[in-house]
C-alpha cells in the first residue's frame, strides 16, 4: 500500500478533528456550499491562498479529511512528524518532486481528497497565476476539482510577518461546483495540460468572483474606490 493508504487516511481524519476544534475555537467560520464536495471518491480541492491560516481553515471546514500538498520548508522541527502524522504531504516546489507526485496521486487513487493551493505560494489570493501541478493531477487522475474561496484571512500589505485575522472574526469558506479539467479526448500532452490550466484558471476566477459577491467581500482595491 502507498504512503497515502489507510494509515495516512486515518491521520488526515485526526487532523480534520484537530483543525475543526482550533478553527471554530479561534474564529467564526461561515461555510457555504460544503454539500457540493462529492461525499465519496477522489476529489481535488483548489483554494486561493492569501494567508497561512488558509490551509488549517480548509482542513477544519471541508466536509471530508484533506491531504494537503505543503511546501517542504514547513516541515521543520516538531512540525515535521506532526504534519506527517495527520496525512499531509511534503513537496519541494523548486523541483519535479517525484515522491510528492506519487503520494498525491496515491491519495486520489485511494479515493481521498487532495488539497492544493494552485498559485503555488501565498500571495494576493486571486488565482491570477497558476502553476501547472493542479492541471497535471486533475488530468492524470480524472478526479473532479472543487474550487474553494477562503475570504477574510488576508493580512495588511507590507507586513513582514502576516498578522492573524482578529480572533473570533468571521472567515468565509465558499465551496463551488465540481468540474472536470481534462478534455473529452483524454489527451495528456503538454498542450492539453496548458489548455487545462487555462480552463481551470477561468473556473477558479469565476468562483472567486461569485464568492465575493455572495459574501459581500470586495477586493481591497475595490473597497478603496467605494
């Protein structure tokens, strides 16, 4: 059995319970559309990323345990064995990390939930620039993608260390409709992956716009003009 087998699945379930307690204890998550996440079978959650809290918030609000691809730099000291024990996957973002790719595909092959921040790193959280990894996993596995918008965690610009959202503040987590990234012909060429990335970016951006309208959260630049 792969490293993403039953032990890892059990660990992810434990991680979800921990995250539920922490996220609902520290903040007031408002979760919309969680029913859109398929109740069984492989699925990829693709979230925007503007703060380090986004990952734990998704772990604590998703209706199923999630195995996130997390940058290797986070696996330091006691965090290393802890993250591994709760089913999270270490990835080297600066190379073709074959071990991480195999583990991620293993999660999907075993019918689990893979979590990805397709922007690759914390930033504006607007899906403006996506890495190709999400398209690769979606096309290779055939798993549907569920877009997720996490709104209310972004810190003020210019901070060296991003401030945490105010305790007990509301954070919105909006799940979108699942969709398939691949084309009907089932191509797995470089061109097909590029086309899939374009389709994914369009879908994720549309979901983010919808989530902002639904929750009443406009981007900072829009608020400054109002």
